[in-house]
């Protein structure tokens, strides 16, 4: 849990060797910190929040939790992708979405909540804000906010 900085304000997650091989800190909700702590307590691995149980753990004498506690490796990329596919199928989320779609969703939702493109660019590890502008897309919410802002500005110009 050393990468979950839940006692700082705001709480942050240390992303190590993320996209582009970059390290960065991204904010997370306090409630998410609690959920991550709860998950960690299921295995209490000293190194990894999401440890690999190893191949064939179900055929061994150790439980899944015990295998994860003793693991010396993180969950593999293919395991993360499979977990996402299973969660996606259970939730009814767009079947074309991928784990990378989560990155797009993170950026889009932050943008919809009014977080600046510059800040989002930093969270995503982009070297140029132009990359972030391309990466995010116009949403119905941001379009509606634009229309509201324009109406307010128009009213203020008449006063």
C-alpha cells in the first residue's frame, strides 16, 4: 500500500512506470482509499496491492488469499485485462471498451467536472497539452456547460 497516499490532502495514488514509462501522482477520492485498504486486507501482501496469485494456484494447497500474500510479482497485464472483461460483461458496459478506455473515461469525467485541461494533462503524464486536447473529446455535458456559460456572458454584456 506504499503507493496509496491516503493520509495526504487530497489523497493520491503513485503510478509507477505508467503509460510512456512515466511515474506520476494522481488524485483519488477518500472513499477509494478505504476501498483499496479493504481489498489489501484480504491478502496483506507487503509489496503489491494487486499481487499475482501465480499460475495454477487453485491446484495447490494454499488458498487464493494465501497465494496472494506470498506473491513476489504484481498481477499481470493479461490478468488485469481479463478481470476488466469479466467486470465489463457483468455490468453491461460497452463491449468494445478496453482497460485503456478507463484512461479516456478518467480524463473525460474530470473534464466534465470542470478540472482544467492543464491539470488533466499532468495526471495523464502528457508532455504537451495538445495531446490532452486530442485525447479528450467533446461531451454532451461540456457542450451544455458551454451553452450555459455563453448565456451568462451574453446577459452580463447587456448589463
